[in-house]
């Protein structure tokens, strides 16, 4: 259980570092509004591989028009490398 918690923390950090520009400074100065919320990328459906060396997750892009695109990404826990697994 403790290992999964640590891996989840690594996962969060790797996503923040590897999936586009950081908005931490921008977000810290602004309140979250509906207009801002629809411009943010979100991650969901975190799944660990049976051996615990990889983590798969879904990243949903901000809305473009009326559709949001979702992609599956895979994080290698040891190297902290993230790669896109599906393209839609």
C-alpha cells in the first residue's frame, strides 16, 4: 500500500513535468473559475501494471469547440519517462 502511495506521488510529479507547460505560477495567482477550468488538462483512470513498473492513465485535453480528446499515457516508474500510448 505504501509503495502505491509513493508511486502515485511520483506519477503526479511526472505528469506535471512532462505534459505541457506548467501553470502553477499562473494558477496560484488566480481563482479557479469555470472559464479557467475548461482550459486545464485532467488525468484520470490511474492503473498500475501487475509488476508495478508502469502506470497507465488517461489524459483529457482541454475542450476545443465542443469535443474533448482523451489519450492513454504510460509512465515508466523507474525512469520517470512518460509516453503517449494512444492518439485520437
